[in-house]
């Protein structure tokens, strides 16, 4: 390769514009937090509400990240995602109930419940993909109908196993109460939930951007036939994505059940509405958009719940409408959607 060819290639590389990160949605989160200061009035109350809102947002992110992963990488609209949320929450009631009888410590019980819930939800997700989702790849309307039917059936199976009534899922003694910083109260459980949410975010970003598996999955989304021609079984990778998304839903179900300190068979359907609001706000298929949307939803729910409880009932819908009027494709739209 001569010098002129190298120079031409370098010039072409410089001519390609580099994608710049859009900070405006992040600024929107900070603006919501700033606008709440004068509205709330008390600095200590604002700190308490803000930390609670961010923690709630990160719990919602864990739940919604599985659905975002499945849609963003597999182009599957899984309206049955709620069944994995409910399954994870009910598995946690059984594991933590057993742990209480066996004398396990509170932290060990919680992390054991999370591990078992993720394993069970992932296994059921594998069966769900093979039986329900696989026949309708590429058919969005049929995906919506058949996965909603799968969630209804799954909810009835949960009622058969655990019963139709609410089951308590109390926090262990180690996570009850709050740390006081002046007059601001930071609940212990919310700090743990926020740490788990950040760990899930870091794991997703690292896997998708820094590992060979993530590279293959993203390449398979763009050109499946080429990846298969190189000898990789992209179908197995996609099944793994679905299992991982289901396992994250199970983990989110445990966090949400502990947040509510009780679970019902309808918990998945109830949270399903919230997570679809989050992924629509963030941009369908965008992991970072899912995070920003979840933080906005969590902050809005806590601020409006304190300032105007009646408005809190529809604040998330109003937030979604306002953002879609600003950006019809969401905060961070994925280019191929």
C-alpha cells in the first residue's frame, strides 16, 4: 500500500463524523430534580424523596432492562414479561420463608432468593421462547397476542401453586429502618436496591460492548446470515438473550416484591404497564434510554406522590405524553426501529 492510498484512507476516516452523545435527556433528569427543590420546600425532605425516587427508578430499570434487551436485540414484543416478574416475586416468598425457618441471616436470604428467582425465571423463559415465541418471530401483532395469552396462563398457574391471595414478603430486620443525615432519612433497602440496579447496568454495558458474546449478538442483529456463515449459531445466542431477559425480570420481581413488602398473582400485569411506559419514554430497544426513562418515572412518582397524591395516579402517563410530544421516538431512539 503506497503513501497516497494510506493518506486517502486516513482522509476518508476523518471525513466520517463521530457520533456525539446527546446529553439533553440526562439534563432533563437533573432539571426535574432541580425544579422539585422549591416545590418541596424542605431540603431534607427533597433529599429523602430524591434518593427514594432514584432507588425506585433503578428497581424499575432492572425489571424493564430484560424487556429492553429482548426487544432491542431480538425484535420481540414480549407482553408476557410480567409472568417472569410475578414468578420471581413468588419464588422469593418461598425461599425467604424457608430461610427464616432455617435461621438464615437476612442478607443471605435475600441474595439466595434473588439467585433462585433468576434461575427459575430463566428456565421458564427458555420454555416460553421455545413454545410460545419461536413460532411468531418477525410477526409483531401475533407476538403481542400470543405472549399476552402466555402471561394469563402463567398467572393462573401461579395461583394454582401459591394461591390467589396476597403473600407477605417482609424485609429482613437488617434492612429495616433508615440512616439519618441531619433531618434526611435514607432507607437501607433502597440503597441496596440502587446498588443492585447499578450493578445490572454495568454488567449489561460491559457484556454488550466489551465481550465477544456481545459483539456476536449485535452483529447477528445487523446481519444474521453473515454471522451464521462464519460458523456461529446465532439462534442459540438469541435464546440466551431471552433467558437472560427473563432472569432479569425475575430479579426485578424480587426487588419489587420487597419494595411493596407483599406480592399478588397480578403483580406482573400491574408492573407491565409501568415498564412499557419506561421503554417507550427511553426509546424502544435502548438500554441507556431505559435507564433514563426509569429514573424519570421514579422521581416523578415520588415527587408527585408527596406534593399532589391525586396527580401521582396519572403522572407517569402525563410524563410519557410530554416526552413523546418532544421526541416521538423516545429519548434515545434506536436507529433500526
